[in-house]
C-alpha cells in the first residue's frame, strides 16, 4: 500500500442547490484539514492518508455513482455506505465487500468488513414517548404515523397502557407524493387540538402534516421521532417535542473545524453541516484505532483484518473514541455509544425559516441497557461589562447577570465554574430575584455576578491580536441535580461594553475531555468522559493608539536612515551621527512600548528587530563604503537606495499577512 485511501461522499438532500453546495464545500475543505491533521501526526500505519470526497445526486443516480467509484479504484480501503433497503441490495450484488471496510449510519449488510455507526437509541425514544403521554395525555387520542420500522417495532410497549384511542397508520408502502396525499389528507381533517401525533416517518410524509397544521392553525401535540426539520419550514406554530440522537448543541471541536474551513454559515446551515459531519469522523476513527493498536499498512487485506480487530478493541470499557461531534465504541462491528435528546421549540426564539430548539425539561438518556430520566437545568448569561483583559496573566474580569432555571433551591450552588482565576481569585454573587415558572415547576433565579476568569492568551500578534475569552460551567453533581443545558446560540449575548476591544463573534458549545482513572491497589482502570459547557467571545484589539505610538516615530526614524543614503562621500561624520541617533532612538522607543508580560516574541518585537537589522546593516555598509573609497561607497549607496524601500515594502506585506492570520490562530476548543 502506497497510502491509506478513504472515499467519502454525500448525496443531495432536500436543501436546495445553495444548501447542498454549502454542505459539499464544507465536507471538501474539512476533508483536507482532517487529512493534513492525520498526516502531520504520523499518518495511518506508517502511510499517508488520502481522503477523497464527492457530491452525488440523490436516489438511484447517486448510488450508481458510488458503485462506479468503488469499482474504479481498488485501492480504496475505507468508505461509507447507504442504508436504504434498495441500497443495501446494491451493495450485496455489485460491490466486493472484501476489498474495503464500509461504515453504515443505519442498518448494514452483514459482512465482517461492514460496521454500523448509528447512535440514536430507540429504547430511549420509547421511554420518552411513554413518559410524555403519562404527563397529562393518557386519555387523549393518539395518531401514530410510521413506516413500519424503527420505533414501530415497539408499538405495543409504547401504547399498551394508553387509555385513549390509538390510530396506527403505516406509510411504508407509500412513496409517491400523490399516494401519500390521498392516504394522509382524510386523517389530517380528523385531527383536533387535543390530539397527540407521534411521527416516526421521514420528510416525505411529515412535510405535508406540518404544512397542514401551520396553515390551519391547529395545535395538537406533535412528538417527532425521525428526520430533520431544520430549515424545511417557514415556521412551527404548534407544540412539538423532537426526539433525536443528534445533539443540537455543538461540540467545540466541531466549531473549531468550521472556523478553520473559513466558511460563513447561518445557524440553519450549521445544522446541515453538523448532520453531515459524521463522515469526517471515519478517517479520525481509523487513525486513532491504528495508532492505538500499532497497525501497519503494508498489504491491504491483512491491514483491513488488523483494522477490524483494532476497531472492535475500542469497546467502551477499556477505551472510547471521541470525535469532532460523535463518539464510537464497537462490539461485533456495531457502535455501542447510543444517544437520545429531547427538544422543544420556544416561539420566542423563532424567526422566518429559523426555529432554534432547547432541551425539553426532562431528558431520557440511554445508560448501560437501562434508560435514565433526568431533570434539565438552564443557564443564561447576560454580560454587562468586560474589563481587565490581561494577556500576560491570561485573565479577564466580567460583570454579568446569570439567569438559572431549575427546580432546585439556590441553583447557583449546583453550578461549577471551571475557569475561575487562580491568579487573581474573585467571585462575588448577589441574588436579584426569583420567579416561579408555570408548566414544569421550575423557578427562574437571577444573580448579579462579578468574577475573574482564566483564558488561554495568544500574544504572538500583539498589538494586533485576537483573543478568545470564555466562561466554562458544569453541574456539580449530575446524579443529584440532573444535567445542565448549554446556552443556545440564539441567546448568546453580543451587546455589552468592552473598552479597548472589538467583539468579532460569540460562540457556545460543549468541550469533552477523556481521561483514564486508576483505582484501588490493583489499579483497576475506568474511563471518565467529562463535558463542560462554554460561552465564549472572540475579540480583536482596538489598537489605533498603539499604532500611532509606534508607527509615527518609526516612520521618521526610517526616513532619517534613508536620508543618510543621499549624503556625499565627504559627509562621513554626519551620516554616522544620524544613523547612530536613529539606532539608539529605536532602542529607547522599544523599551517605552507596552508589551505583554511575561515577555514573548510578538509582532512588536518583529517590527523593532527588523528596524535594528535595517539600521545596523546600513551603518555597517556605510562604514565599509567609506573605508573602500568613493567609487565603492557610491555603488553601495545606490544599492541601498533600491533595497531599503523594497525591503520595507516586503516587511509591511509580511506584517499585513501575519496580522490577517491573527483570527486563524485562535482555537475555541482549548
């Protein structure tokens, strides 16, 4: 094997041309970034990784393109498959499954080289639906609209004890829009505001349901179990609870790769990218498994065999893979890390074609074969003022209102702030008010907080630097107090006072940390994966004063240096006097300039180093010219007259490029 080759692809979705183009652009650029990251870390099995990405049309045409690509290139070692029933038959009949390892997001063709990476927990969805119906909807009529698979297999378990009428309608045989309308429309006319709709169907069916409810202003409770609604509808005018295996709140590793791609996206577009991001996990997973197991990429078939064992050795007990957005652990080629999230859609956050979601007040989480119901706490930060951003100590000070929605008394006591400053500790809290919220029994408490926080400074480009400051928080005891919801991006505070800096962007997300804990005298090892929520702000320094304090004196000093190049051969003493004065003035100016402490190499230092080299070199060459005679002196001066402006222009260009890259040096996931 010359290299380890991946073939990633994505079929077009119902996103429109712009949406599919944006999705493809992201996956193409992100594939290059992942490829470079893997190869910079040593590659896979001693060989470089090569990741190719392709955008395919939807349906049969796209599947034909995939089959053709896999047949055309026998060196492909890893790819992804499609999980529709028709696609699985195509894989069985047309593709040599022995020639690559294939990852399926849903059901897979049974083969030793095929891995299933689905992560949505069906049993947790069953538990959630049963519990939601028990919360005052036991006697209501329920329409269960499904495709005869997924959660439909648990129909008796879900509705066996339900006291109200149950209507179960199977749409598995209906694919044509006209057939769907003919079957669905009589059902829709029966629906009233007291009913419950449990939907386990794709967009082809629930689009018509949602359009009907929006247009006719009907408000039954909708519980959606499958498919994405983000950006598909102009509004959501009815109560809806969405159960999904995908985390709406981004992990900061995912946010970081979007920033590195340099793609500008809306909140809705980010959801499309997040749903597509699982493809990027595959090369990272293979790289991690190969490095952990010491696999070598020499001969393809033996390498694939080693990789099968390496992947299954990540079993969730001894090890787990933490990716950009997903986590994996395998048993017999099937992912064991299951997730489930319950969401609600507040009308107060809705905008045309945008309806941000937040956690439902209970979450139903899969835990070691038993589903767990946990309470959700909500935290929102309203910044009043940010001061004292110190890139030397890596600290900043903030004043803000902290709103916490929780059923617990004094909820500030259950919140842990993870980046409170240890260098300059300060954390003052005053409770402003508390209000009881109707519905789920929670209370909203507002606190006034003044605190100092740590951050990781990036001082290289001072005084043209960008910094990322943040507040990191988590729950003190999950088993007692439940979980805490990350702050939705729609509620990020972007309007506050901050002297000397400009707010460039705000972000919110989750940072995961994996560690191994060794316990007892026998050093029993256990995995610990911790999550902390972060709210952060990207700032750039408003450096006009600094530029004036440095730029104006340096301009005149460089002018004096250049002026000496026109001095006649007889003006030796005058030239040396001016050059020496300029050199010493540069030293004095440098030591009078503000610089971050502790000292490190910054853009300010590079500017003065260049000035010292320019001035010092001019002094040496001038002295040499005077020593070697008038003819040599005039030649040197002529060369310097050309070189100095060109050199200054080139250095200014270098600085401009370096300054423009300031934002790319900032990482939100450190």
